[in-house]
C-alpha cells in the first residue's frame, strides 16, 4: 500500500520518542519483500536480548485463504498470492524465536483489490 512506508516511519518515530530500549528494523517499499522480512526477523532474533522490547508492524493488504491469513508483501504476485504472500502462521513461528521482554505485533491491513 502506498501509505505503508509513511505509517512505518511514523510508528518507528513515535516508539523511539516515547520508549527506550527498542530495537528496530524498518523495511518499506521494495525492501519489504517476503524474503527480506524473513531475513530481518532472523537477524532481529539474534540481536534482541531478553530484556529488550520488540515491535513488529505490518501495513499492507491481506486475504484469508484455506492456509490462513495471507499478508501481501511488496513482491507478492497478484496472480499467485497463496504461493508468494507471507502466511501469518509462518510469520508467527519466526516471531516466537524473538526473546524480547515485550513483543508487540501490530497489523494495519486491508483487502487487496485487483485493478
């Protein structure tokens, strides 16, 4: 979504201003592809200590499928969203590896409308 980058930057700025000891990795636009999100979470799981706080924020489109909630990343193909999107269950599995004192997930998603 075109607004996603602005939202991510706003969320990061607010968290940084209001809270201490937050680690962040911001992926927007072309950098917010499925593999980069996976790599970023793997990197964060190695860098976040048990006393740290961690916020995962996703803004974009999604749709439900027989496999669960499918989040559309920058590189999700409209013709093959089930194969190229980011399944919530896969994301949740990676988030469980992050040993933060506080782990917050925030999703700002809407429906995908193909033009």
